[in-house]
C-alpha cells in the first residue's frame, strides 16, 4: 500500500467541499514566493549557521516548531463594495511607518465579519506601552489587491495603525519587493497572506499523492537568534538577505541565520506517521522552503479557518503536529533538518526606505513596465 494515500478518500471529500471557497492570494508564477528551491544552491555557511542557531535555542518556545492559527484572511465577495475606512497614524504612539507603507489617509475595505488577528471582530489591543498587546494585523483581499494592516485598531470611523501595505498579486515584484530598506505589515517586508498555509489549500493538496501548496511558508524566530553584524555598518549591525527588503530588530551573533533567510527541509526527511495534509505541508517545505519573516516565539503561522470551508480540526493539523510526536511516532522538525539556501549577500539595514515603482491596482511599475 502507498502510505501517502492513507485517508485520500477523506481528503477527496474535503476538496469537493472546498472547491467553491475563495482561493488564498497568489502572485504570478514568476514571483520569488512561487519559485521552487528544491535544487537551489545551499549557502556555504548553512551548516554553521544552523548549528549556531541550535546553540542559541533553535526554534522559539522551547525549540518547538509550533503553529499559530490566529491570522484571519477575509475576501471581499465579487461584486460587493464594502465600507472603506481611512488609515491614520497610531492612536497611542502618533506614529506611522513612512514612506514604507501606504500614505496616511489611504483607505482599506472592511467587509462585514472582518476581524483582527486573533480577535473575533474589529477591536484589538494595539497599545504596547505596557508590553501587553497584540500584533493586531487585519488582512482583506479584494480582487487582485491584498490589504495588510499592522498594529491596528478601529474606532468605527478610522483604522489607526503603524502600517498599511497593499500588495498587487497581478505583479511580479522586483527583488527589493515594495522597496529597499522598506518594511510592510511584516518586518521583513514580505506579504503575509500569500505565505500562510490555508486549510482549503492544504485539503486540496492532500488529495494529490505528491501534492504541495506551491509557495514558500512564513516562519519567525526570536530576535536574539537572528544575525546582526556591526562590521557591515548600517544601523547597529542589523541586516537581512533576499527575499527580504527590511530587518526588524535582529540582535543575535553574526554566525546565525539572518532576517529573510530561506530554509529548505531535507529531501529525505522521514514523513512516517504524518497524515496526508501534513505531508503536503512538508513537501512544500522541501520544494519552496520557509522564509524568515519576523521576530517572535511561535515558529509557524497559518491562516485561521474562520473564512475557509475546511477546518484544521478536520485535517488533524494541530499546533504541535510538527514537534511533540504525539500521537504516533513522528519525526519532529528540528533546525538541523533544514538547509539555508544561498539567496545572495547580507545587506546592512539603514532603515532609509526607498520605495520601488510598483503601482498597486495598475498591474504595472510606475515607469510603465508591466509586471
């Protein structure tokens, strides 16, 4: 029996149920997020970087590759015109990331039922002055545009936030993404929604004996485990590598992995004991990798099933499936099961954002070159 197909009948039924669900946002095939790295060159210092990361504690949260399911991604139904609210500087800090993010006063569609990350509605604790707050992301997809808000809240008339980044999924972005040294709603300058495994996408991939999700997966590490190097100059030694365009607050030794690093799961990783949905995720890590997007303690972030047809419970994908080996004999995902792909030299972070010339919604760069 081919163990890859155990339960395939169940996943086929789930796929039939998810066929009408809104697809996760995806960029064109030429985008860096959808490029296979199965045969890409490994960085010459890969082993040393991962060994150093392991000595620093490996993954966050006790070296556990845990999953956070708190990101909600809502799609505006075709033909609907939801209310649009202006985005203004943060109500608590009177701050906004400019010119990195869309100009203050830009509007964002907010359809009925939308909810901030980890919340049931449009209220979120974005006041971090007492170190007790949430990231408060709000993500809405409207046609080809993906609106991603960071550290936001809603007062009924306005969204206050530190950043609104609008991504145009019809465009192949340049290597610097939205701009060199520019952040987004994610510290590395990445899109978020397009890098989140989605329950419907996993259910569909699980119906294929060799299925995968077709895109890189976002992951995070504690800041003190990400590389900094004062010899590069920049701001306090902070640095990143492609596909990142920005670094948050990395403060680890130079020998560990940098912001933006793209890691590939080894091809011979033992998938025994993992079900079909989990195998689809693991094959995605082997073919498209995981990309270091932000600082934090829970390594993986998946889209919640608030707006999907399939649910993570139905797929038996739990927060701890990749680390605790219970139930069954599963090999947990260790730092040393990955290799660091060579994506180019380290870039010293200056925080002097220079926006690229992509015009969201126009499908072109500002100079007229079509993406």
